[in-house]
């Protein structure tokens, strides 16, 4: 009699455990300890700590060593005490102890001065914009300082944010705070509250748009020329991470899949799905 063999099982899908977006790049951290990036920066490597996407490279750092990847280039390895680096009008970093340091140049070299910022409490997040630099502390307060002189209290952002802030994010053109009293954002004009979304569980800021997740929905506002506000149908309770590039956004869902929307000029939205990583 004929023997009918069962078709081979497809290989298991590499589950996504983290995401990091750049201008036109989407990077996903996989359960097996690797990361893959699609879009303007098509690179892959091993995750060794925090993953961050910059203009020309993707870096992973653990507070002791930094490895940076560029397309068609060798891996750059150097010692680094930082877990987060943000660029805007200045270049600032957060170390493993929550200390904040800023350089006097956006492209520092070995001779560029590194200045510590005196904060009351350890920083948990940074937002460096073209206007100022702000740090969110463990106590839920926001401290802002001049991007060149590093003087605290610049632009009165801290007074506007108040206390009870849980989320802080920004791009070169805008900045948002989120907490128990909702979300307030500032762009080319003054500060304004964001209507239609409650206290955010997640908050991310792109070039001219921003998105948040509250208890009921995923909500985006701002520019929509690249469908940045056209959020796919998502169960907000399943979204465990959210990040924005310049004109696109991705959500990481419980179970290890992703959903992305917005500009796809470099394949930053469609390529992860083509790799079988979308829901």
C-alpha cells in the first residue's frame, strides 16, 4: 500500500519580544536573542542590551559595551556606560545609575566635553528635542534644561508637566508628557492637551505624529499625510509595547507578533509582515 507521509511542519515563528523604530527603520528583538531590522537600515545581530536606532546605525548596549551596526559595514564595538542616548538640539545620554550627561556637540569626538546634569533623583527616560532636553525621574517629575547651557528649568516644561508623569517622549519637532492627568504635547506652538485619550499606558512620539495606548484603545494624532493616524483594528489590552519612527508606528502584541502602520517608503511597515512576524 502507498505510504502517505505528513507534510513537514513549518519552522516555528520567531517570537518578537521588543521593538525599536528609527526614522525609516523598524527593528524587532526576537526571542532567540537576535534582532532584525528592515527599511533604511537593513541589519541584523545579537541583542546585548538596550536596542536603539539612529540616523545611520543601529546600536545595542548594556551599560558596559556598545555594538553598532551599519548596512554593508563592519560592527563598531566600544565601551559605553550608557543605556540610552538621545539626539536633538544637543546629544544626551542616561547611564545605568539614572544619571544624565550631555555633550556640547551633536556629533562629539574624544575631545568633546561631557557635562553631568544635576537632577533630583535618577532618570528613567529622556526626551531631547530641538527646543530643550527633559528627563523623567523615578518620582514622576520632569526636569528640563537648556540644550546648550544645560541650565535646569528651561522653557518651564517641568512646571507644565507637573508631577505624576509616567511617560515622556519626543522627536526633534515635538515633545509629549503622559500621566494620570492625560497627555500634553508641544510642537511649533505652545502646550496643548490631547483630547480623546485617557491616562496612557504607552506613549510614543514621531516626527509630526504621536500615538498612545490607554485602557480602551490605540489612538494616534497629528500629521496624517502618510496614514500615521490610520491605526489598524487592535485590542488595546493586547498591546505591550509601542514605538514610532518618523512617519510610521509599530505595536508589539501579547503572543509575540507586531502590527505596523504609516509610511512604507523603505519597506519599514510591510517587510516585517513578509517575514512572518505580523499578527
